[in-house]
């Protein structure tokens, strides 16, 4: 069966795809940009398939942390992917949002 992606999810994926390597956005930040809740952004990220080219790892929670996943392994993969892009975590597992948060296309 062929699945179609909703227009809202496509918009979310477009925003996430624009996040540069080594930078992050929060679920809530993306939600504000596209007119939905942070939870909806989370659902959109969870709906991605493994072969997706959307850089889902660049979306973190408002505390600057990787959100826990039920399988536990997605958290480790997300952190590994971010660290491979140069994103650093402190000893509490937080990203410094002042340094790493991306605010959109007009940002230098």
C-alpha cells in the first residue's frame, strides 16, 4: 500500500531539511514556524522511514536534549549523528542552544 505524506508533514520536513549540519532546532520552534504543536513535529519525525534524507537528528527538545525514545537506541543514534556533525553535549546530555540553535534562513 502506498502511503502519502500530509501537507503539514511535508512542510515540517522542508524546515528540518533546511537546518545546516552542526546546528539544531527544537520541536516547539519548528511547530511555531509551521503552525502546529511540538508534539505534532515529534509525530512527523517519528513517521520518517530509515532511508529518509530528512536530517531528523537535528531536531531536539527545548531543554537542548535528545528526547527519549521507546526503543532506547534511537537516542544513542541521534546523539552519535549530531556529534559526528560537531555538535557537543555537556555532561548532562544537553546541547548549548545559544551556540547550536538555528533560527532560519536569514541567520548568519
